[in-house]
C-alpha cells in the first residue's frame, strides 16, 4: 500500500481496529539471542523508565497494525529444564499445557492452582513503532522497531480509540497524520513494573509526508508471530512438556542434551517477560482463561 492509499483509507480505520479487537476477545519463532528488530524501554536502578514512541500502521499487505499471541515459559520443578513454547490457543487449538493447567486448577488443591499459575500462558501483542525519545539508548531514536507489549498498554490503545467521556475525541494511535505520540512511563509497584501512568500526547502528524514514507517503508511484517508454521504440533508440545516435567519414559541422551541447551539459553530470552511487564500486564486475562477452563470441565 502506498502512502497516498494509506492516507485515503484512514477515515474508517478506528472502527476497523475496534471491531478487530472485539473479534479477538471473543474468540516467534524462538531465537538464539535478542532479536535486533525488537525494542524495549530501559529502566534505571529504581525500576523507573521513560520513552516516547509512535505506533505505526499495518505493514504493507497486512490487515492490522498488531498481532496477538500467547506463550508459556516456566521451569520444570523436577528436571530444572525450561519449557518455552508458543501456545496453540493462539490458533484456536487445544494446547497440552492448557489442558494440564485445567486439571490442576480443578483439582481443588491450592498447591495445584499455584502450579497452574506458574505455568500460565502469557499474553503478548506486537506492533511496529517509531522511537522518538529513548534517553537511555539514544542510538534507537529515529528508527523503526517491533515492540512487544501486554494487555495494559493494549487497553490504552483501545481507550484512545474509544474514549470514555463525551468531551474526548477518538483518535487512531496508528495513524501517521492524526495519531499521537505515546509516552511510556514505568514505575515499580508491588514488586512489578507498572505502566499505568503511560499516556498519549495531543494528536499530530509524525513528520512531513516524505519522511513518513521513509519511516513506513521500514515496517516489519507481523505475520510470523501467528503463522501456523512457526508453532509446534500438539504431539511435539506434549512430548516436550513431558520431558520438562519429568513425566513418561526415561530420557535419551540426546533429549537430555537438547533440554540442557534450552535451560542454558532460556534465562536470556525470558527473564524480562517472566519477571516484569508481561507478568504484571496479563493477570486479568490469565484469570479469565482459568475461569473459562473451569467452566469447560
């Protein structure tokens, strides 16, 4: 889609995005190291952080400016090995961890419910962003990245498109001309990173048309995060889960080696999502998920 076509079609964008989010509510490939396409805000020693970004429109050829997926990331208590996999519930399919968590949640035992919480699925959204201000990492300013965020920030996007009060005008945060800069404000609260003070600035054009065309051309495809080919099959995930939890037959030497490699590499990939933003942001969704599992049994 050219910039001219994007500008012409934006009049109905808010309704389209709101309807898409409602539809999602009804109904990555793992890398050896940090993904250079990904940006995340940096915090100081007190766990405070600040940055200004701009959410960008859907990449050319794609319908929405975000994707949503779930994953699991936890360590087996008996093996010390890590289970880090995308959840098939993203695709509307049954997932072995979800099934196990359902049984644990319905057992009536508090310790089983805690295990289910520890193994819960984690909610992620991914969008393209343009970094306007990042004082901790100024080399990121003026560049396009992928940004992974949780439910709290997504709720702020939806609130901007569906304001609560009559004197507030809806804005499309992903619009290059009439969107708004997003000020990320992070503070530590009750042991977790909190994003509640984050807010949108007044609507404004991101830049002149020539510069916006340059920026838009750098957007990354979002399809890979929900592409079925990047998910393991149910049987593969079940086998993996059994190994991590120490269930089933004795592990072969190769399986032990594979799990050891995963355990060594997992902390680098999961420390931030497990211990901070993702844990804090998706608790409401997680409890809704467990309630749904309980009602199905």
